[in-house]
């Protein structure tokens, strides 16, 4: 199969593409654009950050992503910028000039990735309207301590880009058929509608769906696995819709976490904060809400919060649609209520009522770009001091993201008091029997999860309960 | 020598940015993996041990050999010379020979047409093992008395008697974890065969000469047949001092055997499994003190997990002992250091080289004394500082350059330590869930390789007839800015702009027998060697000019406006052209050996260090007593770099070192399972600090002073010392935990790293006391 994309405005055609060849390897070892670096080959360090542009109307929507786990065909019909794109004649742009002058690089190996993440911020890339430290959460630097890099990000304003020529070429490319094809025994499909996807799944029952490849990418780069049939969901516009209403939010399964961030924050600030802490920006720019659910991780991070908010999932196949509560989707470790020929189509999250008291927390060794030890969501409805409803769900506490029925029972019908919350915390310990692993011991998981109930109560009393919102005494 | 020359005297130095900065930000800086690849180049991967300790009964590599893309497979039997990639002891095998001693150890080597093919094939071996008993932890190794060398003892006075007589005493212990270097550029080496058995290696190593010598030995060649080149590393931090040799030797073996270029670019997970780390330590102590908190006696036990081989562990553990005093006078003291042999990857150099572990031990003891007496920890620290009449380290060296008291006093004022301590106490009294802590901790770090003969360096300066200059020295560039510092030294000798100086890759065919770029010594040693080389040329030019223009040598001046000889003035380029025609040699080598140091390791007495670098930091932290989460809120640093060679570069080292130290003590946790397998072998599970972990408030000031020793520009080394400033974070976290029970006169039990889980446990334990 062949792949077409625009690099620095020029159309690049790559023939004989292995569907699971990564963009990073192609850049480095075929095109010899070696400015983009491999630091980890699993999307955790950001040294391979590039900007990928999607045509959206008459503009290009740029997104910073990790090239190391981006399969080449995912680039088909899109535009690409690498670090070499920014100073083609050797003249540094203002961001680069600032970074070069202020000590933003020491060993320099991570630097191209930082340049690309910050450049994305300078040109209004998707998801980049965050504080600099958040934009850089997916870029690791081991030398500098980050200070000069953060300063360079803060000091550099918007930069002009003229993408009009790129827009014209991408529009022309859009009219070409999608990049489906094969390489030897390996097949790649890129359907453009949900109906076409349903047909493909019916025909290829061993097919693996891939959206952002933030999970499947590692099967290839770390697991060294071969995947015979891949169906790419990134070209299905229907799956990328976000419909917000007073009643709630419906998201297509292909909505990237970065694109859902604002809608989630409007559902509840804690859900916005949780979203900010899912992966780095490069991961949220690739990883989708549907993928996060469909892959059945025992942790989440989205599912526990969605369950507590009462989310419903819609699956679709050639036979039709099924809708279920999200908690019913997760059957057991690695086992979900999805037939091989079904796909997750959309997620419905009702908007919490005015009486809702919600706390969503992610506990991890590091705040940014880490996988949770415990990810919990507490959703209480309190009428005149009495708890009338409770939905509690945790990830990292069982084989699947799961509700806490005993804890919920200890809350419903009780006054919203510290005593009630302490009883509920005790009850929660009977709801789960977590494992000990590298992310936390069973004892820590139980203690911290139970304490989240107390944290919610103290927060409602106006106490400071988050170290992230504190200022130093230093003035 | 140096004092005769005005250029040597302390000069205000311009802070040029890193010489490669424009290349870094454009992606044009070439690392070892970035050059064009020859068409017939081979890619390599190791087959790794699945066992911590086992005898290899049989190996069936037929599936490996038959795998797609595989060209050749090598085992220990294929090594023509020494099967050894160790720095000192001869006990690190390139490929295991009959026995494996840790998980991940290289057993065989696959050469294939792509990296992926090599890695896939390496997983196809069928190896029969006979498992042998394995020591995996400090406790197990202690129980088995499994040591890499005899236990070392450094002592003064009679600690036992002083303890018995002290008005107060405490016994304590705690653990601190190791640390993965997590250089962003993994281990990589490219070997290219030359004619007549020669090999060229492009390698990411801090120690090109060692790689050269090991490869020569391994191939049964002379060192002169092997050339190692390093332009830059994508980070190293000690992790490429000895650990690069394994990958370089593998590449050299394949290049030599096949006649084809061979590249070993190690996968991140394999790198983390296969390469050594900072040593984990267990600390035990008995400390005697008076009512004010003066330490009267200390019995300190340092036990470290060294891993399966010796590597640099003796020197690393020596340095832990050397820094167990930090800035404090310890009248009667005994420091016992156990170096434990375990069936885990052999631990190695890491920024600070044992110093952080020794220093954390004594700082925690200071906190323990203060907590027991109910005193402010800073007050206890201050009364224990070295001072007149109490200025000799436990190893017998007089602390002649002690500025810790003044430096601490200034930081205490500038960072408003006392007012903030009071404000934090008030905050804690009103905040049931979030607790804050603050701490000021000092650093005194000894500069020199404690293995005395390593304190030498060579340089080669080439001046061309157009007035441009090439500089080469034994130091390697790993991001620390060594090259730009040394270039500035050379530019200043000739009084030319720095852009006249072309910095070139470190190569063993230009400067031989170099020491590793390590021990923070790069600029001290190589800067002085380059200075000496440049001065040799300048002296020749001076004599030539005096002869040519009939003036005295003293009438020749190199100035930014040109070279003046009596009444004549010419540009440096004109001078070089003239000197070339006048048949004056414009190339010279330079050499430097640190004077005045000597150490008797058997007695653990002497002067191991040329001088000390000092610093102090105040850290303010907050913890969540319900989840154990923490945040470093504010950091103020005052650090001593003498008269700096490059202010911006030095501040970058201080900030980067601090954050790396913060990571060691907070988020970075190495977890091995009960089979000796490292579970945290990728950035998915091993968490170095991110941008948001940098405290929102961070100030870095430089101490205004100069080195009492005649170092280059009276500067001080800066690579390692700032790492230990982060001990203030750990101390502040301990105080924040203590705030959950302010009336308890005891130090909360807390091991490092202070993960959320450890902090939460410490909170509940401390509440229960």
C-alpha cells in the first residue's frame, strides 16, 4: 500500500508501506530527518514529538503527537511538521532563538520534542491553550530542570503560519480514496463511515481497531508483535462528534481526549482536571475516549469517572446498535461485553444536577503523565443535608473499573456528615480486594481510596485538600 | 606557572550559551545514531538472561539463527580476546560464559539487517538453566555475607565511649532507593571496521579511553588499533562512564567478525534492565548529642546494594563515607561501609557517586536529633558546622575553605527561613488535611577523583594559519557545557572571539589515556590542560614577535583589539600567517595533573580532595495527609561555583541537578520482583520529574567568592554538588509529616523515595506514636 502526506508543504508519497511501520523510524532511517529522536518508543518521553495537521474546514488543525507510536498510514491525507520544518534556511524562529539563548538545552536530545510542543502552542495547535507546564507534561528532560524551557514558552507569543497552500493540497487529497491496502499478508483499512466500519468488522473478525495507537502502538514497538489486519478509525468523521446539551454530553468514540477536555471540564471541573492528567498532551492528542473504554484497562482513567456520572455506552455492528450502562460493559479482566464485530460508537454522559457533590481523583506517583494507582470518582446527590443517591466507582481497585455497592449503600439515606463519610470509607474497604503491583500496594490503594471520601467531605467544609492548588508561604 | 600570566588570573567570563544550542533547537545536532548509515550495516540485540543466578546448561540458538533478517549470532566462544567490559576488576562479561549472575545479563549477540529483526530474533533462544541461589536484597546479602570487597571502616576517636558518655542518644535506620539515569539518548555505539584490523567506534560514552582499551583487549589488538570518537551524548549522568563499554564492545566484535559496520542502539526497556543504576542504601546509626544538639558521637553503618559485579562500587561507597560528615564536625566517629554483592544489575556511577547517599544519612541524623530535642533542625545543623578548631574531616583532611556558615546565614536571611517557618506552623495549625514543611540543608562536596591517578587530563590545540583554532581534549560533552567552557579558556588565552575556536569531537587518536569525564572534574582538568596547550603556542608566538620586531617578550600583548608587539599591532590572523611563514609550530599538547592530593585507602586517611564546593537550599513542600501526594512549592538555592567559567551554564547545572535530586527522593522508584526482575523498566512505570514538578517558585543565586586553590579562573566544579541540594526536599517532607502530630518528639519514619504510598504510611505511623 502507499501513503500520501504533506511535509513542509510538499507532497510525499511512500510506496510499499508496512502498515505498522512507525513514522519515527521512517523519518529517521528512511528520510534521514534525524532531528526527531527516539527516547522510549512508547509515547512517554516526547523526544519524537511532531505536529500532524488535519484539514478542518479551510484551516489546518495542528496537533502535537508522538511519532514513535504513530503508524505511517495514519498520516495519510494529513500534513506533517518536524523540527527540521521550522528553520529550513537555518534561521531560528523566535521560539528557537529564545531557547538557544536562554539555556533551554543541555544535552539537547529532548530539545526537538520540546521545540515542537511549544511551537504547537505558538501556532494555536489543538489542546495547546493550556499553561506551558501542561503543554509540556509529555516531554521529559533529564538535564535542565525545565526552568529555561518554561520561560521560553512563556516568553514566546503567537507565531504566524501560512497554511493556505497546504489546505489546498489536503482538500485535493481528501477526494482520493482512503488509504486502504496491504503489505504482504498485512492489511490496513481506513473506512470513512461508521457503516463501512461495521461492514469491515463483519468481514474481518480478527481485525484490530486502532484510533490513536497509544496502546496498539506499543504492541508493535515493545511487544514486537505483528498485527495482520488493522482498521483505522481516524478518518470516520461521525465518530468524532461532540454534542453538548443541558442534559449531557454525547461523544463519538473517536473523540480524542484533548478535544473532549473542554466539554468534560464543563461537566465538572474535577473531570476537566482528570482529563488534563491523562497522559501528556501528545497522548491526549492521539488517544480517544472510545479507545480508553474499549481496551478494557482495569484502571481507566476515564471509565471510573464516567461510571460515577452515569454514562451509557452505545455499541454498533452491522446488526444494529446496543446501549448499556458503562459499568455493564466491563465484565472481567481483559473481558468486555463486546462481540468481535461490534465497535464502541458513542458515550453518553448525563450532566450532573445542581445537588450533585462530585469528587474525581487520580492518585499516581507523579502528577503528570502517569498511570493511576487509584482513580476514583464519588458522585453524591444531597438534598437538604441528606444523601439521596450515591454513585462511587474506582479504577485500579479490581480487575475492571467498578462501582462500590457497599459504600454506596452506606451513604444513601444518611446525613452528609463526617460520621457518614467515615462509615462509607469503612464500607468501601469491603467493596474491593485490590492487587499489589508497581503502582501501589493493596493496602495503599484501600487506604487512599477510602480517604477520598473524607477528602470530599473536608473540601465541602472549605478546607484546602489539594496540594496542587497551594501557594508557597514565600511571597 | 599560571600565576605569571594575566590571562590566567580571574577574568569576568561571558556566559555564552551552549555551543550546540542552535543545533539542538533545530534538530541538527548529530548524536551517535544520527549519521548516514552504510548500506550493509548490521543492527544488534542481546539475548538476555531470564534468571538472577543460574548455570547455563544448554543453549539452542537455532531459531535465532533461522529468524528473518539474522546474519550471524555470537556467543562468548566467539570472542577472540578478553571477555571483559569491566572498568577495574575484570568481572563484567561481554557475553555470559556458562553462568548468569543477574536478570538481563547479555548471553548472546544477534546481528541482523534491522534493529527490529535483531530484537525479535533475540527472544527466540531456548536456554536451559539450572537456577542457583540468588541474593536479591540488602538483607539477603547481609545474611549471606555476600560482599564485593571487604567492609571498610573510617574512624576517629572512640565512638563507642563517646556514645556511652553522651547525655542523649538515638538509634535509627532508614532506606534509600537507587535511581535510573534515564539519559534521553539510550546506549548506542557504531563500529566501523578499517584496514588492517583497525576499528573506529562512534560511541555515546563518558570514557572513550576505557572503551578503546577494553575493545582492544577484547579483540586481542593494541589500543593503537582502536579509535573511539564522541561528539556529544544525549545525557549520561554517570550512566555512560562504564556502562557504554558493553554496547561498544558488542558492536566492535560484530564489525571485526563480519567486516561490516555494526550499530548497537539499545531499546529503552532493555537499557533500563541491562545497565547499572545509583546504589540503594540502608543506613543505620547511633548518635550521641548534648541538650543543644551538638553531635558528640556517631556510629554510622552504610550498607549498599552493589549488584553482581564490582564496577565502580568501591570508589562509590568510599565517596558515601567521605560525605557522611557533609558540613559537620563529628568528634568521635565510626563509619562502616558494607558493599554487598547481589544478583541484580551491577550498580554504577551516578551524579554524586555515593555522595548523595552519605549526605542524606547525616542530614537525616540532624533531623532526628532536632526532632528528639524539639529544636528547629536548622539550629541543630548550624551548631554542628565545621569551624575553627573543629575543622578536620573523619578522613583526616583539614577543611580549609569552609564557607558553609556564612553561606547558610545568607540564604537563611534571603529566603526568610525563620519567618516562613513560623508562617508554616500557623498554616499547619489551621489546616487539617494539607500540611506544609520547610527545610534548609547545606552541601559540601569534595572535588577530585578519590582514585588519585585519575586526576589528570590532556589537550590538543591546533592553530591554523588563518587564525582559526581547533581545540580537543579528553573531556566529553554530555550536555554539561564542558566544551564551551574550555573553548572560552582557549579564546581568552589568545584574546580572540569565541567563534574563532572550533570545538571538535573527543577522540582517542588526538588525546590518549584520558580519564572519564566524571567527578565534576571535566572543566577543572581539561580546562587547565587546554590552557597549558594554548599557552605553549602563545609563548612561541610571543617569542617570535619579540624576535621579529625587536622588542622584549613583556612588550607583547594579546588583546581583543589585536596583538601588540612593541609599537606594532596586528590581528591574530595576521600573526598566525606570519608565524607559519616564519616556521613556528602552531600546534601543542597540554597536560594537567591536580597537585597536592594523596590518599591512603587502607587507612582511609589523607587528602582525597583538592577543594570543596558548597551550597545550600531551602525547600518548602506540602503533603496531602489523606493520599500521601506532595508538591514542592518553593525552592531557594545559594550555590558556590567560585569565579564561574560560564554563569548561565553553571546555573543550568544547579537547576538540573536539583530537579534530578528531587526526582531521586520523591517520584523515582526502582522496584525489583522476588525473581530479581526490574519491574520499573520504562518511563511508563519509572517516573522522573516533569515540567510541573519544578517548583513554581525557584531562585538560584551564586555565592560571591573564589576558589582558594588555583583552579582555572579560580572556578569550582558544578556538575554533581547541586544534586544534593535536593535533600532539603526530603527533609521538608519529613517535617510536613511530623506536623500531623506536632507534640511527638520523634522523627517520622520515612524511606526514600517519598512516594505517595510512603508518605501516607509515614503519616499514619506518626499519628499513632
